């Protein structure tokens, strides 16, 4: 917590919806060796579907593909 990571577009291999036990998030598959291999941007459970759909739409508008 408290660490900020920047993922340049060229280092992102894929973005995928990730389902946890009680929440949903965006898994970032990347090629930056100094970053943790497993990175998930978590979205709150209460509004998870709506917020994820909004995030997915914004990312796709920027040219990213989000794997369900």
C-alpha cells in the first residue's frame, strides 16, 4: 500500500477482469521486471459491476482490450 506504479503502454501485455472472493478488479499483466508480477487494481464490492464496466469502457475508448 502507498506505492505508486506507472505502466507505460508498451509494457502492458494484457488487461483482464479479475474476480476475488468478495470483489472484482483489473489484473494488469506486464513486462516490467522490477514491479510485482501479480498486480490487481481492486474495485469496491458494493459498486463493483458498475465501476468495472465504467473503467472497462474508458480503457477500451483509449484502445486497450480488457479480457473478461
